[in-house]
């Protein structure tokens, strides 16, 4: 190892821990550019001599984190100085060439320095540091531990650098032990505070240590704060009721452009919540419109009739102060509390659900499921070639779990250029056209919405991207389409408050459609099944005909449980009826009832009378075997639950949890039981999905062709999972190499350090879960009839807050190339490597572990790529599916 003698350098340059305005201490502002360059040159020179970053940091007496932060500070400061100098010369009238000669850089570098936005990017460090200072001014001391950067929205490197800059400016980092609620254990919190605040004061007030709550959506250039919602006066809100045309844009909130407090920022549309008068809120899709009536800044469209009170068209704010809208807010701007905005929907899953694809032709289902299987099989083939036993075993086990999951959820590969889009109304759009700027003008596209009843709910439209109104309102929308309101009626009764559809190009007509069912024509759920006085509603209250409102017993809250159960029942019924060939008249009866159920809670509909009128029990008896119904085909049975006796994986003494011959999991029943109130002994059990508990998917099939396609697919995936487990359990561990351990001592040290960090996080993560569960329980106790969807949102909110509070993080170990080489050489024991892999980013491990020959395309990859390209997939889509870059794809195909 090279020993660094830095005494002379540090004496001239300044001390690493010096607190001052300028990084690294010495000199004034006029020399800052030279000092920064000198420091960067010095570090670069040491690296050229063969020293690692760790060696350089050790020689300077600082950590590698401090070194990286110092380098970034120096680079930013030097870049700032260069930008300022170039701008001053430009202001004097000098050309870019002359400026380059003066600064001894080329003309293109001058242009880069003077380019718009460059200074803005450099300002990120200062902006982040300023935000942290503001937080400290407000809260005294703040938690800056690992995980906070994710909440803020920046990288850990940027966070560390901003903290280092503040340390140079007189702030200090302390570590404070804080008791964890419920266990009495201690959590170490990394705290940033002003230098003149004594540690004793921070410790004394440790219960008040704050969290940086500001966040950025542009990488740190600007920061915003999540705050209690700002309310807007109802005087600025107009309501467009059903008779005025509100039904045609139900759920849309038109926004007057040019008003800062109601701006959507850079987005043209967003799913929002807007508090009104502090007591109610608007829920829907916000989009700009410049012809609103005078005095109206927000126009809310609704399919309700006027009652004389604007508030009746809105929703009442929840009693939960931390979640007044029952939704997770991603960011805020003025009165706009944004749930989703332009660009969010394009990231949604593209796979095709069995609920939709099973209602298409067996040939299409077989084709798309085949693509899914081919990709899984190609992954398996790659994993079997891995040379490191521990890595191979871990990745195969992970692969087996994923294959088992795929065998149950039955999702299929997406079709070419398919994407999720939010729907917005365009009143002047033709009923057979769609504004869809992501698709070619004149193309035919099919729209599919979930829950999906059948082909009769799939409109096929022609893309018209020249439609004037749509072009004006949506422009080059990233993930929205414009349709006529009647198209939404066809889409399972969709509205425009954030409903989404799959848009699928259908030039080849593979997606089959049917005309709308005659039995659904002009069917109005509100007119057909209105509530009657004293009726028990779906939400659990009683309808009062005089007031038109639902009344609840004291202490009772509205519940959506009935709706959720009824929706599951009718959705399974429609699926089973479609698969078994029900006629259009029967389907219309089931779909009419499903429409009543969907809107039953919102409009207080008489869903019980609908079930009688549409003779739903007769349909259940015919297609599901009894009036009580129940899933009857593989597609609906796959996800339904069954009771399974409590069990544990088979012990090693009995042969282990995996059968070495078949690769199947092997369990041992625990035999746990209890005696119920009737004196009967009941075996303790848990619920699991039926398809997960079935070795042969055909056993759940009613015998139709489409079910055979899905059953064959599920069985093939289960076989892959078993093959992967068999390969994994029979993989022998690699022995550690003493010589490799010595040769890679530095990498062994860094790997151990990373593992220690990950292991230290484990109890923090457990504590975060405990704290989050306690908070969720308190909120559920306060609102016992909370909807399951709301509970899910609250769990996510509380877990994020608890992780920030405890310093827990969901961050995987990232391996460097040199660390991977050490692993491959046998420098790490099998046990230690297994622990590392348990906390590693397995996608990165897979890339590192895959033999180099498989990076280029093998024959199976090439055949799959040609098949996909021939079916209309883009090169980008094919590359993504095969897990390679477009460049690799092109190169691989050129060699075939």
C-alpha cells in the first residue's frame, strides 16, 4: 500500500475539518477557483498513482463520504466561478472564441458554460443547503439520517454534500440516542444543528428533533413543502350540474389559467383534491380552460342535480386531520393537492390481466402467455449458467418465488405499444374518434377499462390528433387521451375523475370487439333503482327521502365493505358467464346489476331490487352451480381463497424444505387446533389462493378451451419454479480462498462495512414497522369503518413517516466491479456472501453474475426478438423485454 505524506500539502491548503465560509480553508474568494482546481488536481494525481478513493481519504484524515462531498463542493464552486467569469467576459462583448482563449478552454466549453440552465443546475447544492438551513431555523435540529434523502427527493450524495457545505458554514452533525416507542430500545439519530447549540440541549430536547419535510420534484433546483391543505372559497367555485352538461364531463375540474394559487405547475392535467371552505373538497381531474364564467376560477362538473347548496356536489372532509382527503398527496401547489399528474400514468403496469384476455380469443391468449413464458424460460436458462454457487442459489430461489407468483396471477405480456392513459372529455370529439398523441393519426385503437365486462365494453376508435379543441386542451399529452363522453359510458360506466384505460393499437384486429349490448341501451341506474325512504343503503346508513340524505346511527361511519363484496360477486359471475358462453341477454342482466352495484354507494341505489329484477340468483345457479354462487372457472377461482392447515417448512432432519428430486416445496402440518364455543375441535389454518395450493391448474377448470390455455401456462410456470428450486438446492457451496482474501483485502473490508450497515438497519426497519402499525391502529380505532383502500394508503403514509423517524431505509447493497471480482475469486465465505445477497440489489447482482457471453444475444434471444419485431413491437420494447439495451439488441441482430 502507498503511504501518503500530506503534511506539506495540508499546511498550505487548509485543514479538512476547518469551519469557514470557503471549502478547505485557506485564502480569500479571489483565489477560490485556483484552490478548488488545486484540490481536485491533487486528488486526481493521487488516483493516477494507483491510490484508491479510500486511500486518499485515509491520507487526508477524513472519511470517503467527506472526501466525495469535498470533491463535489470543489467542483461546484469551480464551475460557479467559471460560469461567472465567462459571463463577465461575455458582458464585455467578447466572442466565445476570445473567451475560450482567455480561459484556456475550447469554444464548445464556453458555450456549455453560457448555456441557459447550467447555472441553475450548479445552484442545486446551494438550494439544498439553504432548504436545510431553513428547516433548522424552524425546528432547531433536524434528522439527516439515511432515508431522509428519499423523502426529500434527492440522491444521498447530494444530501451528504449539502450537509458538508453547511458544516463548512458553521453547522455541526451530532448523534443522539432516542428511545423507540413500545420497546424501550434505542435508535441513533443523525442530527444537524447550528454549531452554537450545545449537545446537551439537543439531547434534552431529543423528542423535538424535526424532519426535513420540504421536497423537490426537479432534482433539488427548487423545494416545496407539504402543509395543511389551503382552502379556497366556494365563491370562486362554480358547479356545472347534470342538466347543464356536467354529466358529460363528470369528475373534471376546469381551471382558469394564469392564477398562481390554482396552477398545476408544469402539468397540463392532474388528479387533485381541493379543499373548499375548510369543510368540503373537490375530487377529480383538473385541466385548464380559458372560457370560464366571470368570477369562477374553478368549474366542477358533476352528474348530480342541484340541491341549492354547492357543498352537496362535493365530499365532506374526513375527520382524520392527517388524511383529510383519504388519498396520498404527492405534492402541493397553492390549493392544488396533487395525487397524480402528467407522466404518472405512463409508468403503470402494461401486462394484460386474465380478466380481460380470457374474454378474447384463445389464440391471442395463447400467444401473449407464450411470450411471458418464453421470457421466463430465457431467464432460467441464463441463471443455470452462473458460476458462483452462492449467487446462483440465491438468484434461482428468487426466480422460483417469482415464477410461482406468475403461475397464480396469470398476467400476460402486453401488446405492442400498449399503454395506460387517463381519460379526459372533449365535448366536440366525434364518438368514433380519440385524441391520442402517443399514437399515429388515423390508427385504430381499442380502449379497455377495468373492471372489464366483455368485448361489448371495448370501443374501437380512430386516432384524430388534429382535433382543434383536444389539441388546445391537451397538446402533446404524455399519458392522457381525449374522448367523447358517450365513449366513457361504453367503458363500464367510466367517469373523468381519474379513470384510466389501456390503449392498444389494433391495426391487425387482434382485439375483438362487439356492439354495445342492446339491454344496456339508455339504461340509467339512478332512474331505474332510486332509494326509497327508510332503505338500508350500501354504505350502512338509512336513506331519508325528505332530506335526500343518508343518516347513520350515532358513532357509526360509512362503510364500503358491502360494495366490495358485491362487486367481487358480480365480477366473478360475469367472468364465469362469458367463459361458459352466456348469451347477450343474460350478460346484459349481469352487467346492468354490476352497474347498479358500482354506483350503489355513490348514489344510494336499491341494489337489492336490481338483483331481484335481473334474476341474479338464476344466473348464479346456471353458471356457478348454486344460488349462493361462487367462482366456477379457473380464471375466477385462481385468486379465490381456501383454508390451509397451519404448516411449517420441512426440517433439515427430515430432508429439508425442498424435495431434491422434484424441486417442490415440502411442508409439515403443525397440528395446532382449538376448541370453539360449541365444543368442536377446529384445526388452526390460514387462507391462501386456490391456484397456489394446486399442483395441477386443470383441476380448477370447468373444461373450456380458454381455461385449458391458462391452465397449461400456469403448470409450465410451476414446473419452471420447481426446476429452479431443484437446481438451487443441489448447488454445492464454493470454498473460501485464503489467497483471494488477502489479495482483495480492501474489497473484503468494504463489503463487510456495507453488510454491517444493512444489518444495523434491520432492527430500525422492524421498529419502523412497529411504530407504523401502532399509528395505523390508532387511526383505525378512531374510524373503525375505514375502507380497505384507505387503510392501504394510511399504512404507506405511516410507514414512510416511521422510517424517516427511526432512520430505517429500504436501500440495497450496491456492489462495485472490484467487490464483485473479489466475490468471484472466493474472497468471501459462503455464509457471509449469503448474508450480503440477502441485502443486495438482486437485479444488479444478476447483471454482474450473468456470463459475459449472455450479454450478447444467444439464439433464443434472437428468435424471440425477431418474433416480437415481426408482431409490431418497437426495438425499445423488445430490448426492455429481453433485459438489454437497444444498442445490444441492434448489434446482436446484425450478427444473426
